C-alpha cells in the first residue's frame, strides 16, 4: 500500500500545483504590483506551452498607468532599430498613438535593460509565479534588475503535468529565452529559487556553468529521497521507490567554485530540516580553500539602507537574529526564527540579497 502510494502518487505529493485553491486558474499579473511587463509563452522541446512574465528595466521605474498597465505580448519586430539590430517587443493591439509611445519608451529604456543584471526566478512547489510577484518587485524596483519568471508545467496557466524531467526542460527553456533575448543576452544572469525552486536553480546552474553568473537559494534540500523521512515518515521504508530525485547534493558540485552563491536558511524550517541547507553549504564550499569569515552586523548604506528602511509591507520590520558567513564567492545567511514560508519576509534577508547583488559582479 505504502509502496504504491509513493511510486504512483509521488508527483501529486511533491508538486501540489492546485494549492492554494485557485492556483491553476488565478494568476496575478505584474501590473497589479505596478510593474511594466511582457506576457511570454515559452514552448519546450516536448511541445508544452509555459507561461512566463518578463519585466525589463527602465531609466525610471514610476507607478505605471495607461498603456503601460496593459499586458505586453512578446512579439519581436523584424525591423532593426537605431542601427543596432534590436528586436523590440511590441503589443500589436495598442492604438496607433499608444503604439508610437510604446516604441519610444522601449527604445529609450533599452540601454538600461542591457546594463542591469537579470534575475531568473523559480518558485516553490505550491502556487504559481503570481504568488512570487512581491519578491520580483523587490528585485525590479529596489535592485533595478530585469526579471524573468515562469509557472512550471502543470502550474498556473502553463500546460502539461509537473515532473522532474519536465520542469528541467521548462527551466532550460527559460534560460535559453534570456540568453537569446536581444536586450538580455549580454547581461549578468542570477538565478533565484526557493524550496524546490532552489533545486531547480542548482540543477540549471550545474548544467549551464558558463551561462549563470550568480545563484541564490533559500530553504532547499539535498534530494527528494533524503527529504522523505522528514516530510513523509510513513513512507521512509519505501523511499528507494522515489523516481523524482532533484539531487542538489550532486548538482551543486557542478557549479564552478568561482560562481557567487548566496544560501539562506531558516533554522525553524518545519518542511525542509535545516541540516539539509547546512550540508549543501558544506558541499558547495568544499572545493575552495578560502577562509570562512563570520560577518558582523554593519550599518547599511546606499541601496542596502533603502532596502531596510523603505518597507513596502512585503518584508517584516522587526529585526530578527541572524548570522552571516562568507567563504570565497560563497555566502551564507541563517535566521534563528526563520520558518519555511516566512524567511524571505525579514528585511535583513533583502539587505543581504542587495549586498550580494552589488558585490557579485566583483567576484565574477
């Protein structure tokens, strides 16, 4: 009975894409968070259509209104612009005057898009990309990054059914899109993943070592089989039947030791036991001889202070006890009170992410 439950039902247990209720039909849009965006559909090698959002950086990031609150469909123009061969994503359904304004705006901000880093976001195993828009907004507005995010197959409005092999294709399709995009292909690329999204991140970075310039993972695990005794103890005796592996403990070794990586752990994570993250840290730093340096709390300045002081409600204002360590290009942060779903709500979390985003370019 237990063997059958694990073998035949593990995809349902591991990928609860219908939770919370309405997650397969209701997907928030970036315009609900005042972000201009392009509505992108990726097609994978097995002909599954994956829904995604692209937020390109602009010279200024004002509150959006009018034409810029519309969902721009990515439809590259064949016309070269400004002699640079830039293909402009344009919504062909706009009125003529708005279309002209949209073209002028895109041309005016293309230089900004090219000069800023790009963050690729992979979400956890419940919900869809719309649930992570508050996090995308912090990358977009506070750290001035281009942002690309998707709902895995079988999640949100994407087609198909989730599986390890399928989601790996989805992730690769997302990376290929960024690397071929006329404005993003030369930008520094950072991948950000939470929980199972951390496993997706580590796997993708390990398979594309030359294309990924930085990695941020939070509250993720060594592998699914090693996680089963904690989250499904009644299935421990048949964990060998698990065919969804996500072996981050192996994949993380494929990421070059010079690739900057920030690992964040909540020490009261009730889903992924904190020793999983700690062991991943040990594996990720095992190939470097750099000394491990404990970082003291410091007064933030510039963009870091802005992250701390200008809370939008997406981060908690209370200061939480945390610990920061650096070892070469690898950074570690832990929160004593951090649980699986609230670690990212602490303002110190985003202050450290901001420091990492500012500093990673010096490490690559």
